[in-house]
C-alpha cells in the first residue's frame, strides 16, 4: 500500500471515529460544531470525504483519458534510445508531455467548457446533465484512438450484453481499452525510434572490434554520433509534429 492510500485509509478511520470521540469528550465544543448530533451530519461528513478522495484522484484519472500516456512514453523512449538516462531530466519530459497534451486536447476541453461547465455554472443544467455533456467529447476522442480489438476484449469480459451503438458502451470498458491502445501505439512508435540509433550502435561496435579496441566501450563513441544525427534531422520538431498529427 503506497503512502497516498495509507493517508486516505487513516483519514477515513479518523472521520468515522470522530463522532465517538466527541461523545466521550463533550468538553471539546468545536468537534460537536463540526460533526453535530443529527444523522444527516454524518452523511455530510462522509460525502465530504468522498469528494476529497475524488479530487485527489482526479488528475490521475484525467491524465489517463488524454493523450498524455502516449506522449510521455514516446519521449522516454527517445531519451533511452539516445543513451542519455538523465538528459533531458524527468521534469522536462513530463512538462513537455503536459504542454503537448494541452495543445492536443484543447478542442475537446473547449467543447466540454461550452456544453457542460459554462451551462452548469450558469445554472442552466444540473450536475448529472453537465457530467454527461462533459463525457461526450472525451468519449469521442477516446473512441477515435481505441482499437476495436481492445474494446471488444473488455466488452466480452464484462458480459454486458449487446451494444447497438457507441453510446451504449460503458466507460468502464472504454477507458481501459483506450489506455492499452495508447500503450501499444506508444511502444510501436518507440520501436521505430530505436532503429536508427541501434544501427549507429552496431556500426560503432563492429568498427571498434575490427580495430581491436575491445576495451573501449562503444557507447562512448556512438553517443556523439547519435546526438549529431538527432540534431541534423531536427529530432524534437519531428517528434512533436508526429505526436500531434497522430491524434488528428
């Protein structure tokens, strides 16, 4: 159990036991003011706990439903293919992946804001309708990037019956299918990225062996050539362009 899960469990236990503490020690007035003695007060406390839990997990959930997964994996492949384990650093990789995600997902988020967030804030629709309106453009984006084979896998496992349209497919099947589709696509791109750098490593290694330099690590010689190749082809521009156009 990781640290975040432990904190959530401890918080839940604390809130559930808090009414007993307030009953056993009535001399602490602020606890009674927060929890109260009515059954409805306990329900509000549990609802608050659920809301805080959702807010904690919301960034991770939203990231997995966007283009971030594919982008960050491809960028990590590029760094490993170049043979530089810490350059660019993780902060740069994640930051670039986030900004590319913002750029790619901007049309989707604009639709969400126009059809869900703004009408809800203006009290034109209720929360459930706003949630449904917000999921529609996100689901359309995920459907475009999800393979039929991956989607069929989770639909068959769930045994939810026949689905006549895409609107009938539940999110519990669509989201994991989208994630594994993105993982497969990212690894395919990473394989293609690795090939030219692997060729350079093979050429340098063969050259050193033919010259009898067995003790000289090939990576020391091949690293400058790989960096030079990446610069000559304008690698970052090419990678960013390919990633962005891959979602159109």
